[in-house]
C-alpha cells in the first residue's frame, strides 16, 4: 500500500449529508479524518462571516447539532434575530444566538487577517474536535445559479426562495482565480482514501472540484493507487435532502444515481448506491466504476457508523 | 428671545445619568430634544462597535431600558455571550443577545462607510425615537486613564477592573485631531438652551468639551444669550453612580457639587444642586454661577419629568 497506516482519510463534503457521513467516519477514524468542505455556499449576513457547510460539519462532529431541525445547534435560541427584525433588518437567513457566537469569533479572526483555514481550525479546537475540517480554499468562491429571474446568489436561491426556481445554469464565481490550500492538497496527496459524501454533486461537490489544484491532487493520488469512493445522494430518483434531483434534471442530467455516476465517472473509482437502486448497477459498472450496493440511509448513529465502515471497506481502509 | 419657539434644547450627556435626564426632558420636549452623547467610552468587542453611552440613552428614550440592572435592554438574554465563553473568548464586557442586534446593525453600517452620526440616527429611527441622539463626533476619540498599572482603556478600567484603581490622569486619545459634526455644532448654535446631565464631569462631559468645535459653539451660543444649565452628579459628596467622586479626588479636585461647579464655571450659567448640598450655594454663586436647589434624585418617571421641568424653567424654556 502506498500510504502510511495513519495516513488521512479525506472526505469531500457539503452540508448535512456530508456532516452525517463525517460523523460516521469519525467513529472509525478519529483524528485521521480530514473533511474538505464546500465554501462556495458561504455568505455574509449582518456583517458576519457565515459558513453553513463548515459549521454543519463542525457542530455535528462536536455532537452539538440539532438532529430534528437538521441544521444549526441544539437548544438554540433566536433572540438576536428577533431584535434584528425589530430593527428593520431583513432576517431571511436564520441565525441562532449560539450560532452567532461562532460567526462573531470567525468574523473577528478574518478581519484581523487570519487565514480562513486557520480560523476554521481554531473554532474546531475550541469545540474539542479531533478531526480536521478544511475549507476547500482560502479564497472567495461563490456559487451563483441562473434562474428565470436571472442570476442569484446561492443562498438567495436556497434559503430565501426555498429552492423553488428551476436552476438553468450554475457558476462558481471566483473559482478560476482561487487556489487550493496546501492543507487540502497535502491531505489529498497523502490520503489512504478519498471519499465523497452523498452531497449535491452540482453545488456541494462541484465547487470543490472547481478549485484549481484539487482535481490535480486527486488525479495524482489516484495514480499512486489511492481509491476515490463516492456515495450517491440520489436514492430512488430523489434527493435525500435539498434540490439535487430537480437541479440535475433542469441542468440536463438524469436525476438518478446513474446520473450522478456519469458526473463522477471521470474521477471516482467506487460508487456506493442504495439497495433501491440496485438495478442501476450494471449501467454504472459500464461507466468503469466499481459498485457497492447497501442501505445508505443514515437514520441514526449506528447507521452512520455502519455506512461509513462500508465506505472504508470499499476503499480498503481499516478503521481504528 | 434669540431663538425660535421650536429651537432645539441640547443635552450634553454620558450614560445612565444622561439617559434619565434625557428621558425626563423628552416628556416635555419630544422631538425638540437633541442629546449630544459622549462617544469616548465606545469600544470594539468581538468585532462589534459597542457604544455604551449612546445605547443607554437610546434604549431609555425607546422605553426599552432595564431599570433594575441600570443598563442594557429589558428582558435581555445572554446566550451569545455564554457560547462565546465556551469558544474560549474572554467575555468580560457583557453583551446581551438583543443588544448584540444593535451592535450588528451598527457595525455593518459603519463598515459600509456610513458616518457614525448617520448610523446612530438610523438605529434611533428603527426604535421609533423622536428625539435626536448625536455622537459628539464622527471621529475616533478614546478615553484612557492612567493608574498605578499604567495607561488603561476606559472600559478596561471601568468594567473589567470595576473602577477599582485610582485614576491619576485622564487623556482623550484622538480628540485633538477630531472635529465636531455639523449636526452637533448646528444644534448647539441654534439651541434655546444647553443642558448638562448629572454625568461624570471628567470622563463623560470632559470628552465632549475636548472635541474641537464644541466649546467654540457653546461660547457662541452663550454670547447670543442662550443659557447653559448643568446639574451636579455629585450629591452629598458622593457620585450618584460610578466613580466620579473618587476620580475627582484622585485628580486633585474636591469631590463635591462645589468641585464640579469649579470645573463648569468657565462655560456654564446655571448650576442645579441637590437639597442636601444647599449649604454650598453661596460658594458656587461666588464662582459666578446662578444656583438652583432642588431634589435631584431621579427615582421614577415622575421625578425625571419634574427635575427636567425645573432645568428647563431655569433655562427659561417652556415645555410643550
């Protein structure tokens, strides 16, 4: 094997799906886990640097996530937001009180010139997380989507408009001029395995691949024998969460595990699909991918750990 | 009379004492009231622009102040602060959740290039306040105090060290290069009366006078017959609130209404003292000040309105 026994396992991840799989992987890997998160959904609200995907993964790994709501912190309160509304602010992006503490610390660090990656690591350390969560880049990359109403910021589409408009085109503003951090490229190059979370392939995984340096690092690590193992976030033709299915369709892709597999085939080795999609296996294998069929629904901690274990097994990595 | 019937009445004010008198004056004057607040106590905490004196006056005029605690908003909660502490932040300056909404809106306005005076007016408008509360300047002025431990930021002395060290010297950093806003100088020049709140004469009223342009405007308005009426914040030799008595003493002044009168005599016409200090009246009159003796303790709304009415009467201004 070309990697060390303690070589990192890298997970490319968006928000909720990424957080659940990261949580499962963390049971097996502890500090060996490195999560590279999409930062193209980040936004500034009320002057605060808000990083939805990073924070969802961070809160989940810290065991502080609200499982019922599916995002944000458990036992959250909303008093700042309520007062912002009284002050006439347009409070369409809900920020909880405890969550705002995270944004305050981060915003101050960034304004003081701290690199985003370093700011992220300090917050993770403050919450006692042993895994590493790395923004995909320290540069500003922002997803924009074209709809019948023209180009929109991602969060305007996603939160404010409840993902209702059809997405006709997607752009990652700033990506061509961005570069991957050495933390990300080093982790990918030295990884025992690279995993891809069941996140939205277009707007969660897509921006990570759009950062110059990341695809190159992935290609290099695959040449050296490190497998890339992805899981489908489309099950039975439906997204587990969010608008991935409609987005795939409106962008001309098939809204199925096969549609995702076609997007991933150039850079992925193993594709994990749900039992309900078992019939798609031959078509996916025909794309050159090895297929693993399992129950992919991460309903509880046990399921998260089991599915993470199966992904690691598919990648030939033994958990600790 | 040299002023219009709707000419503003200007109150020079610090925090709590200023807020109480402003509240009383507001009963009589409504939108005729212009409060010029000390901004040399302002600070940045957790990346937020925090303006303690301005906000105390603003919350009080909006009827949102917490009367028991004496500062901040009523029905306040502290969840952001609690989480900031969990994140390892040194949370010595308490910021309530609803209060943080104010700071967020202001910080964003300032970062977008809005003048402090304009940012202040927008927040006041959002809270439905008809009076005007003007920072003494749009420039950065910061009070620093010298103690046995060297020079300290004002809030480090005031909040963090609970005003315990003796103040040996006071400086208003930035004041020489600052200038009064046209809003402040215009209000003072066109005022029917200028009142001075029972605030700390050294570190609340002092910084306002230290801003170039304000003393000149006061002198001009007095030459045109507008009276300046001040109230003593030292009653029976004790500060009503805060460290003014100890500060006067350690700086070589008398810690009494007479000590304050000596500081104010060059630019004030009428001095309002409490009944308990009636015996000081002859000495204060000998300084060239007219003296009004009354009960100056603003214990409730009725007392605030009565005392404000007496100050207006002393200034020859009829309330609405």
